C-alpha cells in the first residue's frame, strides 16, 4: 500500500512542494522548496497553504481523503493485529481493543460479550491454527469504520472443529480517542 500526501503548487506562486514518497514504515515525505529567488519560511509557507486550501474546495476534499486514508491504514493494521491475537490467544489484546459494551454475534447466532471473549482466550477455549483473510473492505464514516471480509479459518472450540470459510463484519469506533471494536458478526460461508 502506498500513501501519497501533498500537492504541487502552481509555479506562479514561486515555490513548489513535492513529497518524494512516504512508506507505511512512518517516514515523512521530504519537502523541496524552490523559491525562484524568494525566501520561504515555514510560517509563511503554512499560511500560504492554509489560504490555498481554504480557497479551493478540491483541496479541502483532498485533506478529507488523506485523513480517510490514514484511518484505513490504522484499521488495516488493527485488523492484522486482531488476526494475530486470535491465533496467539492474546487475552490482553482483547481486553485492550474491545469496547466495554462490545457485543458480537457468532456464526451460530450466539451473543458474545467482551467478558466472554476475554475468558475464552484466557482459558484457551478457542484455538485458531490459521486465519487467512481476503476480500477485506474498509469503509470510513467519521469516527467509525466498518470492515467486511472473508476468513478461511482452521481451528477448534473446546475440541470441536470449526474450520472453514466465514464472512465477517467488524465495526470500529473511536472511544476516548482510541480505536475500539464495538461489534463483530461472523457467518459460515461456502
């Protein structure tokens, strides 16, 4: 996945900003200032960018798109961590990432709370040998993200095999400025 940020200003302004690249490793893009004889200071550059952004509705949309892409990247990483925590039976991850009012609906229609999930992991009740995720889609609505995907699972619950394909929906919401899973639903697929 590649994140692109920034934009090129018209040459008539006398400067240009062009990010070289930004990887998911967190490195920031380099900014090249070309002044055509102008001395551009960070404060005046920020003011100019603010004016340009506010003047053109397309720039504001780009800002929203950039924020949405950042959220998608964060949620994608949380989904990866959730998969890994399921395989490793990491109860502490569930305790940290599930909202206090978390409610899931299992493949057989049973309700599962945060306490149920944490207890099942602590007692090693559910064992995942592997989880392969595909068709992952992340939709962002402000401080809420809805994830849908397909999971090919190998595992057992109290020794009973539940391996097979599943479709799932997970809902993430910002709670006290942190992403939390507030709901989850899985369905046996073909």
